[in-house]
């Protein structure tokens, strides 16, 4: 049996639609089109900011084997660090360069296993260290402050003299008002080239502001937690540190009744080789005295710190196989390791 439906006029359908329940929210519609012109070139504003280039742990030193000088330091990474510093000098400014310590490795003066290839290398390390500081001066400009913080490896010389020839410690040239002959500042000729030496590791610190310090450091935690160890221990100050050889940055905010207290701890890594060349607990040597290839959990890099109105801004720059990118620029080194 077929049932015929009555014809429904359009006006009736409209009435039925009006009777249906409506949602209590607006239906989602496509976004309204927006057209944005290319932004204008930002207006350059003169500021009173300061810029620091922070260079970590090169551990300058050598093995001398069959007439070859095999470095612990990474010549390519050091070169890129100098290039970036010089680029800042020409394109922004450089108020200072801070060396975070372990500037020299000094394996012959250390308490760990000695290698025949270390013999006679200390003088070459001091010569290369002096040259690196002079390269920093050339890169950063004549007015930049250059700071060298003592690290545990640098302190090896003092400990070596104390243990093996205590009576010779502190000796100076006759009738000379100068630094002791057997000291890092004297042997690197720091006074002559205007480098400020911060001794007394691990207490020595260079303060960039009232709440920002640079130290060599004496903490090394696994799993990227060294920076957190500093912010947890000292949440009221920020710390730039070396020693761990790892790229790390950690921020923390606490507060008191006056408001928030923000701190940052940052490690720029190292400028030494990360392929087993540096004498270490995990490293070893082949029967011919050359270093075995072993990749430490270390990374090459530097830190650029900009300070304005006592507030620091950190730019952590990674260096991979002698190449870095910084502020849209590529920096590449042609220096080899030998």
C-alpha cells in the first residue's frame, strides 16, 4: 500500500527550522582572512649593553711522538671561537673575553699515570697558551678585558712544586717586584699582555654583575644535571662554569615577598679535543704512544653573554667539527689537529 505524503510548502519548512533547538554557542567558522605586509627593518636603538665572549677548557697540551706534536686542544674549535669573537668586535662589540680555566692541561705535573710522550711538552704548552691569549687580544680589540680563571689543571703546577720542591715555591728573580717564577701568570707572561688572572681554585670567581659569576667549577654530574646542581645550590645567583666539558643550560625561578628571583647556570662545553686525545679516566694509548680513539661525553662550544641593566642574556654556540652558526653567520675553520 503506497502512502502519499502531503505537499509541504517552503514556508512550513522555515517554520519547522525555527522550532528546532539551537546550540548555545556560535558555530565554528573559517578564520577571517588576514593579510600582513613584510615587516619593516627594525629600528636600531643605541644601548649601553656589554658583550662577553666566554671560552671554556682548551686544556692546551701535547704528546710528542716521533717528532710530531699531537695536541690535546682542538685547534679548529679554538679558531672558530676567535672568529666569532672577532665578528662581534666588528658587528656589535666585545667588552671582554673570559677563559673559564683548565687553560693548560699540564699532564707532567699531574698525579695520574705518566706517559713517555708527555716528556718535554710543558714548554710548548706555555708557548701555545701565550699565543692563544694574544690571538684573543687581536680578535677582541685593544680595549677588551681578558680574564683567565684558574682551573684544577692549571693548579697542577702549584701542587707539583709544593710536593716536589716546596723550598722553590714563590722564588722570584733577584730584587724584582714581580710574580713568582714558577707560576702560571709569570710563565704565560700575563702582566705583559694585560690578562687578569683569577687564582685560588675552586674559590676563584669573576663577577660580571652582582648576581652573575664566572668560575671554573668543581661539579660534574651525569645526564646533563651539572647546571641544575648550581641553580639548586645557589638559586639567588647565576653561574657560568666550565670543568664538565658539556653544553648545558638550566634556569630556575624562586621568589621572596619582593617578587621572583631568577637564576641561570650555563656551561659552554670545552675547546679541547673530544676524541680521546685528552688524557682521561676513559682514555688510553696504543703501543706506539698515540691516543686511542674514544668519544667522551664532551661537546665543543662557547658562550656569548650580553648584559644590559644588570640582566644577562645567554647565547650558547655549538661547534661541530670546526663549524658553528651564530646570528645567521657560518664560521668554519681550516685548521687541522696537527
